[in-house]
């Protein structure tokens, strides 16, 4: 059985409705050249199609707040149907991709799909406060209905192998940075770091610093004395990177492959629908959102 997906988008500066849909459907080479985000046709063209597609699911309908934009995305990403309302979208699909990264609007767009029992992939960050996170999860009809993540935490660049861990020794501190805003991009460094250090202990210290150039840093210490600094750099052109200090040596990780990370995250979402297992536990997402909220104070 093929899972019919619906895309809800779009938010400013976010090309996921194009790229996520193409990962399921393939894409129209000429139409994708009109995409507002040139990096997307760039990394799509580097793949081997149709082998690069995720099997077992397709994006069959799209709704955005702008009919012309919906038509442009649909043509570029081979989406067969354009829904004129969210009600129509709900009636035509089995699950949805809420491909908007404006967290303040996630509850508004996810509500009817959650109440209808549809699996919902909510783009990063799921929420900017613990209150908003609980509001979303209170609408879940079953455990695992909500899936959310930073796809970067699926990227090979940000996963430590057993050999890496052996070479590093015990992780004592981490310094991670990303360009752009705290509200939209801090999740890209917080989530991979939490998966690396797996902090079961609670935060005992958190300090925030920011300046007029939209840069912001959150320094955290857990009760086990592991420390981390998460920095967003605003308009500074810089790679997304994580510097890890261990008891034996240090290592710097730099993110590079967006396509692979997106595909692995989307595949995990589909696998969770297929096997009925929760692939995005509330407990972990709460740790992520707690740090995002702390960094906004």
C-alpha cells in the first residue's frame, strides 16, 4: 500500500515543500529551475533518479496559502493534485507533511489533522516553548502520531561511530554553531548534540548571551558536568558545525549533505507509519524545546 501524503506549506525562506515532495515523487527538471531556492535543484540534480525516491509513499496533494505557489510547487515536484482548502487536503491523504518552519503557526495548521487521527510530520522546530509543545501533544489521538525532528540529526556528518567515541573518550564539552536565527535554526545544533551526549541528567545551569547582530548563545551545564554552548550567528556566513571535546581528543563535525539527511528523516517518518511505532518520542522533543526556550530568554 502506498501512503498518500499531503503537504502543508509554505513559510518564508523554507523550501521544504519542494524538496520533501521531490524526495517522494521525483521532480520536473525544467520546472524545478523556477524554484526560489537554487540550492534545491542543485542537490536534486546530484542524485540518481528514480532510484533516489523513497518508495511506499507519494505526495499526492498540496495546499498552500497561495494558489499560484501551490501550482508552482506541484509542477516542480510532480504533485498530482492541488487542494483548495485544508479540509479538502485532509479528505484526500493518509498523512501530512507540515512543511512550515514558523513554529508559532504549527498548532493552527496541525490541529484538524491531529484530531482526525492523521500522522503529522511537523517541521523544525516543533515549538518555541514547553507550553506550545504540550498544546500540540494534547491533540494526539495516539502515541507517535506526531513526528518532528531536525533532519540534520540524521545526517552522517553529525552521527558518532563507535570508533569516533572510542577515540574521543568521555565527552566533556561541546560547542555548536549555525548561521541564521535562534528561533528557526538552533534546533539544528541542539538536537544532534543531545543525541550525541544523551543527557539523562537535568540541566543545572543555563546562561544566554546575545548582541545586536542577531547572534545568540546558550551555555548549558548538566548535573553530570557535561557542558555545551549553542550559538546562532545571524547573517554571518558560516557552516553548521559541532566541535566536540573528549577526555582523549577533540573532533569537529561539519554538516554538508542536505539531501541525504532529509531523505533519512522522511524515511523514518514513513517507517513509523508503516510499523505503528513512535519514532519521535515526546520526552526527547521536550528536551530540545526546553533548550530552545531557555535560549530565547
